[in-house]
C-alpha cells in the first residue's frame, strides 16, 4: 500500500485479509456516467458486496482523480479511479468434473448451453459448482482478462436463466468479444413464458434500469438521477394462451435482469420468477385445474427465460456465427401444458 495505516481504518471485519499492495486503475466509460460510485464499483467487482465497497470508500481506499470521495458521488466520463481491493479469502476456482453442453467450439472460443441452477462464476456463497469450475476442468487455456475468478467469462446469465453463453479461450478473443458487447454488435434473442397476454404482436420497452432502492438482490426501473442506465428490450408474441403468452425478446442493451424487469414493468412478468412475479414454481394444476391427473406435478421451478440465439462475428476471422439452443425440458413441458390446457378458443 502506498498509504500507511489504510487497513487499520477498515475495521476488524476487513482484516484479515489485507488489502492488495497494488491498486487497480481505470477510467469511467460513457455508459457508466452518472452512476453512484458504490453501485458502480459493486457492479464492476461482483466478488465483493456493496457494503465492502462502501467500507473501502469510507477508508479512502478508493480515489477519484487522486482524491477520496463519498459513496454517493456520481461518476463522470473519464474519471480516473484507483481502488485497493481486499484479497479474496478463497483461492482460484478449483476444476470440477461438471458436464458441459458445447454448442460450438474452435481455437478461440467455446459457446455452451448453460443449464438452470448454475452460477456463472465463483463469488461469495458460491465457490463451487459454477460454470467456471466446469470450464477449469474441461479446458487447459482460458482468457484472463476478467480476472482469476472468471477465466474465459465474457458475459453472464442469471443463475436460473438457461441458454447460450460465450467463453473466450485467449485474451485477444476476449477483448474482441467484449468490444462486440459494448458496441452492441452481438445479436441476442431470448425466449420467455409470461403471465398475461400482450395486446400488441410486437413492441419495445425503453426504461432506465438501476439497483432496487430497498432490495439488494433486485433491479428496478430507475430515473437517471437515481442511478438508472438506459435499457431497451424489443419483444414479439409467438403464441397466445388464456392468461399466458410465449414471447421472443431481443435486448438492445445488456443491463442486469433487463428482460425480467422490463417485462414486469409492462405487466407481463416471467413465469416462476420469484424475485419479480412473487411465485417460484408452476404446477400442472396451475394450468390445467381440475383436468390435471397429477395436479402437483411441478412443470418449472425457476424463471422461464432461455437465451435461445446468438449471432456475432468471429473475433479472429470475422466469419458470421449464428447459433441456437433448443428450449430446455422444463420450459418445453410448460409450453406443451399451455398448448393443451390454455389454448385460446
């Protein structure tokens, strides 16, 4: 550390472990401008809780343009950020023999079909059983751009969202792919089952998204002055049922929980999305009522959201790559039950 006594100011709950002796340094990009400093750093360093980030700010382990500031500071374009992070208490992810469904693979990248109930990378409370643990077992080389706890990880899916996820095998491919995401040149399509029946065949939601004001695990529609960042989701109705719909979503931006928040905002939360719909499962009885021979059969017990399609230029050859992943079994079962018991007359 360049400043003596910094660890002491953090208090007993931050020591051990000690802070890193080498700070991380970077500039704020345009798309992050206006975000609260603590929220911005918590979204960038997801291995650390927001409370830990706030302690670092209070202890002057975060400098903006060479000066300490408050957690409520709104970051600006090209602000110079310097942060000393505490060492993580766990070692680098351990390889685990977890099966992977590989959709595409070459010398630069792999695309996998992520199953439900799998966290993408290790973090507090989830140090094993993650996609990264599986990748460490199956691949000898992965990119290091995102840090040792996220080898190969270019983007993420929520724990219970299934579907296509790109993994970079080297740093050059990783940087090119990250650039595609930032420039919004990667085409993404999701399939979802939702409550209610949209009146329009297609529409879009354009509402800023930020951290929920009271529930740390959720996101919400937020004004820019409250930390909300621009977000746009296009959707179209594929099938209508009595009280439900099957929709395709095309997010133009990539905010956390974006599709889940936007669909909830327009009155069509995703089925079995506990955080946003209040229900954590759908049974056959929910859809079939008295017609169900086995009413307690659980059709789906996680949000009915699937990353179905990715189209992007290859990071090395620029060849167009267009991939799809079929609906997982739980969503297929739910869709078939809707077709059987909830078809519109």
